[in-house]
C-alpha cells in the first residue's frame, strides 16, 4: 500500500470517519478491521515501507496461517471438502480419493496453496470415472523454478533420477532405447529401475 494511502487509512481508523471522493461531508463509521498480508509488517516498518504509527494502530490478534505444504493431512481434509462441494454444485455423487491418489497429493508442495488445491481437485473430479479419483486424474501445473522445487521437495538422487526417466518415458512413449540415448545413460539402468518398481510405466 502506498505511504500516502496508509496515512489516509490511519486517519480514518483514528477518527472513525471518512469523506467520499468528491464529497464534503464527514461520515462516521463503526467497523471491525481484518487485515491480511503475505509480508512481515514489522520488517516492512523497519525498511520504511510501512508506517510505524499505522502498524501499532492495527496490531491486534495475529493469526498465522502456514502454507499448505506445512499442514500435513490438512491437504486431504480440504481435498475432501472440495470434492463434496464439486459434487453438490454439479449434482453428482462424490468420487473417492484412492490411497495412491492421497499419497500423490501429500508429496506435492502446492505453491499456489488453497486456490491451487481447489483447481486440482475440480479437474480431478472431471477426469475421474465418477467413482474414484486415481493418481493419473490429479495433475499439477508447477510454475515454480527448479531451485524452489528442490527446496520444498527433498528426495534422494536415485528418486530424482527415477522422476526424470519417468518424464522422458512418457514423452517418448516408453521407448527405453530413445530415452537412454537422450539422457546418455545405459538402457539396462532403465530396465532395472522398471523391474525394481522404481519406475512405473503404462502399457
């Protein structure tokens, strides 16, 4: 918020009165203020980006909402809620999240938080057979950088290797020879990882 606008907000809160744009009459008001921010206002105050007097004026009961990736099974509780809402709005029976679909959801970091979760669930409901939501029905559109992804999704080198090979197998229609050539690895490595269940392919 621009500093000049902050001063106007501060005055309105202190005097509990406002004047409409183009008007000349003060209007009293009685309201409770709820503020949301993704920034640390204390730090912004120290940087001079936020008025100190306004900061102390709005300090009340802080409620911290951690990002979705830090809320564990809350993801599944919210997913169930969105499934039920989708079913109600579209007058259909609620599909059930399979165990493997739940596992896929819990491993994802949801950079878009609640909005992204709802979008993912709505699409999964559409893609499902109407009875169950399978892992393939859940699609994530990751817009974060690779560095951010590694920071929130810690895996072993072997697991990352499996993810990369799986991606290329899907891209090249499970052509192991072509993927081995593209990634400059031995095709026996890919076959062994498939045999050991580290990589799952579709026939």
